């Protein structure tokens, strides 16, 4: 995929200082005793027609951030600007119209489809909810969508259990496209699929993006997949952004110690290749007790006093290459 360039400069969605904490209740009267810091002061911008990869270890807040962008979860603070409007202040009518423009492809194609409904109902339900009451019109649109994702007319009357994992994910993709969205949140869309099927689904997503001018937020823990699909990549750790750059720059010249460690763990399909694995000490801290200063300081091999005392701010070190680290100028 082409790297991010100046032509892709029309802002579609922008989040600023987004925060989401989940309360932990305890005691006899179930009072709040602490909270999980899922997303901590994250700012990002997506441009029309690009694919923004969001990577990090499990539990770092990737999926929560994607759900916040869609207002499936309401943030505690911060702003979400879609086009020129702050969607956090939308009323029910405005929010319903916004739902047409941003959709999601879920991680698990087995649990994200209603087993009691056939494909025609699953893919056609968003159309019904948004005003297409004619069954014939819905079925015509569903057939069109199924053909776009590589399925057939006879699949319309079948139920989810009658499909393979790859076919189920194609149904999920068809459902996400039903309302002709501008932005699609891909929440680890290939992680639950067999390796042999992943390339097919990724190629399908690329083809759909080219055909319909879609913008993707591609969430994944698989850096090799993200490298092949993303224009830009953001790296998250414990609810915060560590590094943010165009894909080529980040993979060829990672700057943050955490990004370097992640990339060193990516397997290379060459028996003669000898990669130097960066081993991080300790475990990922609990999001209930995020370390002070830089949240990575407890595992960073280069950590110094300032890393514990002060939180680093995201700064542009190279052109369009941002990093949050005190030790990088």
C-alpha cells in the first residue's frame, strides 16, 4: 500500500486528549475503590482514504480506543471531531445519522453474528433500522453486498453455523458496508482466522478500500499484518501512545524502545536471518496502577530518573515521525 503522502490530507476524524477510565467497585456498599485506566490522554487524526494501524500488546487499550471513536463507549473527557462536528455533543437524531458514516468489523466472526438469524437478516438489519422498509429493496442490496465480498445468492438464506470462519468474516464485512460508511474500524479482523485465510480477507479489505474510498482504523497486535496494510502506524502501551509515524519510517527506523522491542519479536521467514531479539524484563503493569512518569519506565532498559518523575510528551523528532520519550531528541 502506498505510504501516507500530502495528498491524503483531508481530516476525517480527529480525537484530542481522549480519556476513558472504568470504575472498580468493592466493599459492602459497592463503592468505587479504584479504576482501570484504559485510555489515557490520546490524540490522533485520521485522513480520508488512509489506513491507520493501531498496534500494541493485549490490554493496552486499542479496542477501547476504537469503540470510543464510534461512541460505543462514552469517553470521560476529550473531544472527537468527525468532519467539523464534535460527536460527543450529538443528540439521538444526530448520533443515528453519524452511525451511517462509521462502522466496525469485529474480531471474532463466530460471536459477532446472531446464530438465530440468516444472512439476509444479519446484513439487511442496518438497512431496516435506517429506513429501508421494503424487503425487496433490502434483499437486492444484501445480494449486491454479498457479491462484493465474494459470496453468492444462495448464501442469503443460510445461518452463521453453516459457514467457515473466513466466510463469516466476509458476512461481517458486508454488514459493515451496508450503510456506505466513510470510516470502518477493523478490530483485529483477521486474528481469529486461519493463516491461509488471512491474506484473502486482507486483500478483500484493500480492494474494498480502493473501490469505495474507505478509511480504515486497523487494530491489531500482529505487526507483520499492519506493515502490509497501513499508511501510518500508532503504537500504544498502557493506554498511551508511544510512537506515531508513517509505516515505512516506523518499520525501518523505530525510535521508541518499546517499538524496537515489538519489532524485534516479529518472525522473519528466512532460516539464515539472525535477528537480535530485545527481551523486556518484567510484566506489563496493571492498568489499575499505571507507573508514574513514562508508563514504560518499569520495563525500559534505558530508564533514568526523569522517566520516573515526568511523563514524556509526544514530539516530532523526524518529519511526521512522533515519539514520546525523554531520551530521544
